C-alpha cells in the first residue's frame, strides 16, 4: 500500500494524475467504432480527437482527428452534407460551392478541393484534386481521389479522400498531412479509416 507522508504530497500526486504531469500530448481516442452523423468509421488507438474554435465549422455533423497534431496532419469526417448545401457553414465562409448529388467523381473531388481551399490556412493555400475514381462502399456508389496543397510559408501537404452518397447526402472523409513525411507515414492508417466507413440510420451529433 502506498502511504502519503503529508496532505501536500497527496494533493500533488492527485494533481499530477489529473493533469497528466503537465504534458501537452493529447489524449488518445478509444480504439473502436465512432459515429459522426450517419457515418460510422473504425479507428485504431493512435488517432487523437481535435477540438477548438480554430477548426472550420462544418454544415453537417463532423469530427476532426489527428495522429501527429493538427499543424501536421488532420482527418476530417462529415456525416451527411445535404443537396444544395456547402461542406462548411456558409455564414462563416461566404461563396462556398454547394453539393449536388448527381456530381461525378471528378466533380465531387473538385468541389471538395475548392471547399477546403476556402477554409484551410485562411484561404491562402492552393488545393487541387487528382486521380478521381469511382468505388463502392458497402454496396453504395462512392468515390476516391487524391489531394495536394501548396501552403505558403509552411510545408506542403498531400491527401487522400473518399466518400459516398446516400439518399442525396454526401458522406466524406479527408486526410491531409505534411509531405514528404507524415503523409507517407500515415497514409495506410488513413486509408483504413476510409475503407471502414459505412452509413448508419442512427444520428449521433459530435
């Protein structure tokens, strides 16, 4: 049994336990299944949930995770962008393009790239989509594509994205990371999240 010699010592130990010894390392997400709106994904234990007022506000329920910290990489997930709506809140970012369910894979990729360009890095980055292609997600028609971001004054980023349309709504996952380096290191883990995605009828807001 551990015995504390004084109340002050006990208080210090409790504070260290509660505060993580002052560490700035974010708490790891629980490994398992997460629901974002009507989108269900599976994460391993090395993704870290991100929060804060500096994250772009999405129109539909959304969440952002990272493996190395938001300044290095991010996984953005949104669970149901409606027909005629932008990915991010129009009142915060006027002039955003809007989603249309009949978009082709290439048109969807360009739509996502333009949406990201408007909200990330204060609109200073040049973001382009490439290699857009169709793929299925649990029987639903979907798409995949790649991204590149030229960020002034910072490391350039590469990315992968995927998603599908169900009942006229867009379900989207985007991974962007510094390259060379973090993108190459975590691409496989990000692809695993994209591949794990399935729709769910139960809506859980994050």
